[in-house]
């Protein structure tokens, strides 16, 4: 197998969908690429996750302008990853909102993540020259915050650690719709390189407790209706369990990272090879699961160099 990131070969254009998931609520999706949520209130618009570049953000803005001319006043970031945040400048929003932990993670590892993801996802970073720099939240909160778009209420909530330590959701109670970021995926691999396997399942159950009528996930199709929501929550939970359990079993007996990789593939390949970004995520997921199983609570910082080292070590065996 070639020693390059699986995602570097994914250069084909994706088909964009702009799906209504509730009254004046939309999910911008693109065949497993990062999703963006659109929440339209009486007097303004909130964007949930900004895309990787201003070029991609402008594609979102074009879709927004097809349904409303209200000003985009807020950009909310579900977490700190570059593919979610670096397009924020295109919206010219009044405020950029995130959790306290998300902002701290931008400070701690934002540049390293940008450099890392730039190497992994060349297609998503086409037009990167227009990125003005790291995206810094202008408003943050610890556990919850409410924003009113006129009369429409949007609750921003940190339900627990999952995809990162600082993940938040946007809950729109008048419609019963939740924008989850990468806490929930639909038939797309979870990227777990900065994840917390021991907490993620509980965070999924916290999402479930809202009984959403619809979910806009981090990747994959918009999920409308109880059956689709439940399916996505179950599939996400199964992906996490199927990844972590065999790796933890290897770590418990003192096995190597390569043995953990083999054990994970034996369980996950039969289930998930058709999931978007599956091959790309595997080395990062196994490395993080192996660390967590050995008691390393805080994910190690991924740098471009560490990416290559882990990828080559596992792919080259």
C-alpha cells in the first residue's frame, strides 16, 4: 500500500446538497465532506461550522442567499479543527462563538492542526491562500449559552467530551432539531485522533435524550425523522465501540500498536469499508485508542510529522 494519506487521492468534486431539516433550518452536505448548519431566525442567521476555506464558505453563503437575505450575524464552531473553522472570515459575522475549551485548543494546537490537516486533505484546502489566519472565537462559554435570532432561540451546549474535549451542539427547541458537529456521523467514519472514547458514548446518549426530530450531523446526510436519528446514533456508537474494544484488548496484554491496528481492522473492515474517510481515519483512530487504553487522557498533539510517522509505520507493515 502506498505510504500516503488515504485522503490525498480523494480529489474529485463532491455533489452538494442543501437539505431543510426543520422550519428555516438547513444542512449543507457534500458526500462525506464536513457539513455546515444554517439556522435562520426572525432577524438574522447563524452558521454552524464554517468550512475549511473562504472558497468553500462562499458555496455555503450562495445556498443561504437562495433562501434568505437576512444578515449572517453569528458563526458557531462545534470544535477547533481546521476543516471546520478556517473559512469563518467569509461570513463577516458579528460574533464567532465556541466553547471555552475550543478556544483553549486553538491556542494550544490550532496551528499544528492546520498544518496537519492541510497535508491530509488537499482538496478541501484548495484556495487556502485566502485564509487570513487562525480563527479566534470572540464569544465563549463553559457549559451552555443561549442566542436569540429575533424570537428564535438557539441553545449552544457542551454535552461532554467526544470528538474533541470542547465539542458543542446547537439545539433549536421550537423545531426539535440539533446540529451536532462530529459527535454524530452518518455512514462516515468518526475521526477519533483527538477523541475521548470513554466519554463519547455518554455524550451520544445525552444527544439521544433530547429526542431530536432531526439532526444535522458532522458528516453524511441530513437525518430527518426519529428512525434516521436513532439509526445514526446507533451506527456512530457501534463505530466507536468496534474501534476501541479490540485496540484496548491488545493494549491490556501489552501488545504493540501494529497488533492493535490488525485487531481493529479485523473487526471494523467487514462493517465500515464503505464509510466516507474510513481508510484515512484508521491510523489516527487506532493510535488514539491505543493511547487512551494505556491511560493517556489528553490526546497528543498531531503534527504533520507525527501524522506521517504513524501513517507510514502502520501502512508499511
